[in-house]
C-alpha cells in the first residue's frame, strides 16, 4: 500500500528521534466533526477541510491497520475514553446511534511542526461501536472498500423488497399508509427494558411485528421492535438503553412481515416488490418466509387485476 508523504515529514521520520503522534478525525453524517489524539496534549490541526482540535482528554489508541492488495476490507479498531464534561463523543451519542454512517481519517503528524503536513494512515467508514465498562468506546474502523461489498440495485426474492410505508413510485416504494397509535405506559414487566403494558388502542392489523417509538421518558427518540403484543401488553425484541417507567409515552405501529399474504391482507398487492412464485422446493429445505405459499391465492389476485401470465 503506497502513501504520499510530504518531503519535510519524510526527512523528520528518517531521523533517529521523532516527535510524531496520531490524530483520528471522526465526521458524523450531520456534519459535526470530532478529533482525538494519541498525544498527551490537545493538537489543533487543519487537514485542508478546516481546523479541528484533537482531544488528549478523550485520547485514542488505534490498533494496527490490516490491509491487503486484493480489495478485501481493511480494518482496525480504536479505543477512546467516553467524556461527560468536556466536548467530545458521549455515551448518549453512541446510544442514539449518532455514529452511524460516520467517516474516519487517521493522520500521522509531527506535533512539534504541524506545517510539515500529514500522512494518511487510513480512512473509511465507522462500523460497529462497542462500549466498554461505561468508561470507553471502541469503534470499528473499516476502509472505504467495504462499500464495494454492498449490493447495488434489486435482486430476486420471494419476500418484498419495498421500504415499508414509503411512496409507491420508486423501485423500493411500498405505497402503504402507516398509522401510529399513541399510548402511555401503565405498568412495567419483569424485564423493565423490554416488557410493559400500555393503554394504546387496537390497530387495523396486529402490532407484532411492529415498532414502538418513545416520545417521552429516558428512552425518548429511540425505537424498539415489537416481538409480542396482546391487549396492550408489549414485549420488545430489543432491550431499550434505559428502563421503561410508568407514565412514559410512545407511539406504536404495525410493520409488514414482507410476505405476499400480508400484502394481500393490506390490499396493497399491486405494490408488492417480490417474486412469490419462485420455486423453492420443500419448505424445510429453505429459510424463506412463505415458502409454502398457496399458488391458488396468488393466481386469483393476479388474475383479478388483469396481470395474467401465471400458470399452475
């Protein structure tokens, strides 16, 4: 892997004693930029995109960066302290998913003479972020080559590829109107971060699968996946960051299980973005939902809409 190194900085690196440190720049999707340094003092450096103060208070320790020449994903991990009073990346930011879609750049500079410029040791997307003992966080640093492994465009599938609730006039359009029902927590279950009972009214379709969005309380702004819902009693599939308490308000809405039968029940079959007639063999041999879907039901709906072209 070749790098461009400024002549002055290369001359400094050729000396027997150097004064270098690493700077990790993390740019969030909303435009905010944070910097941390491996040095024991703050470093203010302009990489050409604006000056950033790289915090020594938060600090950073970056592992060796694994890279190869065959376009596989290069990666590394960094460790940095969580902050509470000083500016920087906080636990609340991580819990809220604010580091999602963030980009990182790692520089090597001479902190005694920043005018020498920098070496880019690596750059890419921030992957999974893990908290450790409530004291530090560990972001996964993925190279930009990870984007090459992401699928582009559509693919054949028995289940629907639409984005639930999106406008119909696009490749991933759904066209379904989702109505969120408001509610207030009246009781909390044994697992206070997953189970609660609320006073929300019944919806047009079952709320499981569904989504809860917290409006007030410690979890305000966060969402949970509804695993089970019956007569107001809700069990979430994912634990909330903070315990649910009586009086917390929320909205709950159903989500589509992405099967053909569900789309027919919701009278939205013309917007189904899948191929439910793909042969799958015996249902036990596949893990695709709806593998034993009845062809007669599909043929009836397709024929009723004049689409034709379906054979038994």
